[in-house]
C-alpha cells in the first residue's frame, strides 16, 4: 500500500496531464462547432504564419475546421478571405498553409443547383468562376468556367490560367457587354490572352446572337481594354439601309480614337451595293479655359447603278471653333465653316436624321477680332462664303475688314453727357460666281469677278428726356462715304436697242446723308374687374414717332442715248460692290406703337405675392410711314406683328402687311389712288402669315425636355446641330409621350396674274406633326409628318421604331414619301465600347471635360 505522499503525487500528476490535454483539445473542439448566424459578423480568426508576409483574414457562416497535421483550414458556407488586396469568396474555401495557396469552389444544394460560385477580386478587377486555385507566392492561378468583369466588359472562359505577370491565357471564351449569364450576344474566342488594363489578343472569333452563331467573324482580333481614368477606343455601330436610291448598304460604320485629353476623332465609312461610298472624319479638340472646336471632313462618291451610269462626287468641310473669353480679352478668333463642293445638302448618302437636307443655303465665316484694351474701339477681319443650291451661285468675300467704336464716345464728357459720337468703316473684296468655277478650279474667272470698295460712317446721336422723363427724344445725324474701285459704262446696241454694260477699273467716291429724330414714351393703363379674384388687366403702350430725312446727294450720275436719241440716266456704281441707283430725296415720318397685355388675379398657389400673372399678348406692334417728298402714294404699308404665348407650350405669331391704295381687279397692279376712293374699302392685305407652335406633353416631361436641352448645350454630340434646330424632336425613353404641332398659313399677293389666273392671293398652308410614345418600357414609336394642306399632299413622312434590348437598341427608320425615300435599320450597343449613346442621338464617349 502506497503512502499518502505517493497517492498525492499520483493525483497531482494526473490533474496536470488532464489540464494540459484540455488546453490542447479545446481550440480544435471550438473550431469544430457551428457558428450561430447572429455571430457571423463578430467572429473572425486571424492566422499569422511565418510563411505569409501579411495577415490573412478569413471567416465563414457555417463552420471552420483546422487540420493541424496537414496545415489546412476548411471554411464552409459564405466563406471569405482577404490577403494583400486579394479578396475571395465562395461557398467553400480551402486554405493550404504549407503550399501558400487557396482553393475556392461552389457546393451543390438538394436540388442539384450550384451555390456560392467563387468570386475573386484583385485590385478592383473582378473574376467569377466555377473553381479557382490561387498561389500567393507565385501569383499564379488555375481557373475553370471563369467570368471576368472589367469596366463594362464581360469575359467568360471555359478554362484559364493566370500567370505571375497578371496575364490570363484561356480557351473557349465569350466576350460581351451584356451582363446576363446567358448574354443576348457575344463574340466567341477560340484561344486568347488577356493583358489586364491593356488588351485581349484572340485567335479566330465570330459573333453569336441569342445563342446562334453567325457567319460574321475575324481571323484574329485585338480588343483594347480601358485603364482606370483612361479613354477607350471602340466601334460605333452602323445603320443598315435596306431600301434606298443607292441600293442596300451600311451607313456610318465608325471607330472612335481618344487621342489625348485634348483631342478625339472618329472615322466613319459608308457603302452601298450600287457603288456609292463615302468616308468621313470627325475630330474634336478642346483646351479648358482657352478654346474648343471640331472638324468634320467628308468625301462621297455617288453612283445610282444600272441603267443610270452617272457618277459624281462631293467633298464637305465643316469646322467650328470657339474661343473662351478668359483666354485673351483683347483678341478673339471664331470659325463656322459649312462648305459643300456641290452647293447642296440633298446629295448625301445619309438622308435620315439630316437636319440640313431641306436647307438650301450654306454659310461659312472665319473671324479674327481685336479690342483695344479699355478703349471703346474694336476691329474685325473676316472671311465669308455663301452658297445657294437653287441659284448655284457662290458669294466669296475675302476679306471683310471692319473698324468701329463699340460704344458712343462722349467728347468733353465733363460738360457733355448727352451728345455722343460713333464711327465705323468697312473694306470688302467680294466675288460672285457659279459654283462650278470653284469645283473645276477656274480661279482666273473667280478673280475677274472680284469687286472691292471702302465705306465709312460718322454718326452723332443725342438722348435726353422732356416733361419730367415722360418723353424720350433721340436726334441722330449720319454721314456715309463710299469709295468703289470699279464702275460701269453703258452704251446702246444699235441693232437691238439694248444697253451694253461694260465694267471698267475706274473708281470714285459717293456720299449719303441721313438725319432723324424720334420721340417715344410709355403709357400704362389698368382695368379692374369685379369678382373675388380681384382681376386686373394691365396694358402697356409704347408709341414712337420719328422723322427721317435723306437728301439725294449721289455722285456718279451719268447718261447714254438710245437709238431714238432719248437720254437715259444711270449711276456708274450700279454694278459696284456698294451698288447705288437713281434715288430721290426722302422725308419719312414714321409712326409706330407697341402694346403688351398682362392679366393679374388672386391665386392661393402663389404664397409669396398672393397673385398670379398671365401674359395675354407679349407683343402687338403696328408701324407705318409717310414720305413728304413723294408726289403720290406717300403712305407706306401698315406693318403688323402680334406674338401670343399664353403658356409655355403654345406659341402664336401673326404678321401682316396692309396697303392703303387701290388696285386693278384684272391685273392686280397697284394704283395711285386710295382704295377708299375707288370703293375698295380701306385697302388690301399684301401678305400675311399665321405661325402656330404647340407642344403637348405633361409638365414633368416638359421639365425633362428643358433639362435635356440644358445638358445638351454643355456637352459634345455629333448631332448637336440637329438638336439646335429641332430640340423637341429628341427621342428619350424617360419621356413617355410627346406631340409637337407646327402650323404655318401664309398669304402673298399674286403678282403673276398670267400664270395664276383668277387668284388674288397665293396661299401657303403647311403643317408639321412630330411625336413619339412608349408602347412598352422597351418599345417606342416616333413619327414626323409634313403635310401641305393647300395641295392636299404629304411632302415628307418619316416613322421610327425603337427597341431597347437590354445591352443593345435597334432603330427601324422608314421614309416612304419624299425625295429622301429609304428604309434603314440601326443596331447600336449601349456600352461605350460600341457606342455610348441615347436611343437616337449617337455620340462617342465624352472625354473633353
């Protein structure tokens, strides 16, 4: 029997061993227990091993099991891991501490579905796959069924391997901008290498649409990837023209190049089956607080095909340059060039959405301006080109030089604050010629048509008040001096008795003098109506009476004799740049009055003033004149103009010209007698027009239209000019419906009785209706109709159908009536790689901000 001392030592040793085993076993036991859901966010285990350079942070929802013998950690259920900027998550993670690598994969639920596919994030780049094995030392990884998202691109791979230099080699890839698991479209890549933030280099690839392969493809491809804060090259998808005068074809297939932060450019190509093609380059440049502008250069070759063998070409040049006022307060440079070698906008392969198609004039101006510090003086040097598609005449002015005072100058300002002086001069060198001269290079003929001259104006004007500021009186005197470097000489053809006009290089001075005085005032009247709303009608009348005297002090008056010996007078400067003709002295008394009417009534909605104002008539203007030096028909026409804007979506403009004199009922020629003396009333209307504009939509949509207009004015868009001309014809899915109606009714006195017999007036009655409506959240239809009510015919009709297909949008454009008949289909991607666009306004990525 052992002693008590031996027994105590035995139990003491046993307790020590049990306590030691309890300490060793307790962590393993704790790791094997399930973690309650409510403590997931609180429980984290940190393992710091000498083989790792940093701390690994990991967690799991269900359980964490540590195998100390194999040096492995198993994480189950919503497992997460973070190590040196690498984040991994999956339904199951295996951390191998000996190999310094991690395996991530999914699990299968009771229904056989994959749960918790691995997600790999490395410095912002996201990769999703079926399984990922990644080594932290070598930075290499093996991936199965990978899906990578970078910027707005989605790339899936059947098998892939990531190398230490971050390159990913893979086979059987899918490249798309659609974020669906089964994308609407993708490019199938057989073998490819992805260099993050730089490019994807692929072998043979082809396009798949809705899971169906198409014959469209390439033997190889290099797809640029966007670096952070960098701009992306990319395609701009074309429109497909199925029916047109040039056959079938593609319109505006483009590629976008962001060259730098200050310059971007797009190259477009268009081709049709009958042989017509075109190329266009659009470039934009900008330097903040200095200047901005764009170039649009194009070449088009037209061929209509059998049986019409006509072939011709056209060149277009458009340039816009604007200088920021902050760049230089004393110097300014602007350019607005719109040149077409054929002087017409109707010769174009893009007849759809072309706002200049019905424009018959093209204007180009380049201007250099100079201000002289604080002095009220400025100078301008300008080049100007005017083209007319109807007359085929080009007016070239090269150059125009102006020097003028910007404000009135008050000499002896300390004693004189009423009488001011202003001065302006101008030099011009202008030529008018047929457009074929410039196209064919007949520069000698253009040079022979140049006319030049010089003019200067001296003006003295005073402004003062009378009768306690009731009347404002403005007298003015203007002297004008003209020098023309060319003049004409007329002789008679003895056979035909017609005048023969010869231009000679002999110039000379001519003068004109004009003086005027005007008196104006403002009269206010108020009309109060009985009622609870306390309605008040406010009428503001602004009458003006002025007298204008211009004596006939012309020089250069000469004459020639016809075959009968009759002397015919003419001015030697009739064909000069500043042309002059035989005139008489005039003394015109001008009467004018302007009226506005405003309604003011009590309104509970206005919490500031308690009253609501409504403008009934914005402007009602009447004007006529009387010439005291005429021997007959002293009264001029009565001119009338009225503008009504009862609310923000209705505009009505009415204009008319009325003659006081009688006329011949058969020929329509105006007589010298007053109409009232010939029993023809008070006269007749010589011309009149009624223009109505109506925009129907909800107030919320009108506010959206205004916001879009404000945004469009501050960003670049290749169809900015279209928006400028027709801001209400924009199609936007955020605006469910919109209807715009423009009606123009005009009457013009018939001056060609032989052609239009029995008609006193030649009417013009047209209506333009445009609108769009959302059929569904992804379908929108828009139409535009131009109808001639007088001839009861449709001059032009266009209908568009828009379909938003998640990552793409499709536009069907059909013009069945008009000179621009066509049917086109546009397919455009929503991603900026293909086209960063709204539904019908195409624009490349905005980089100049």
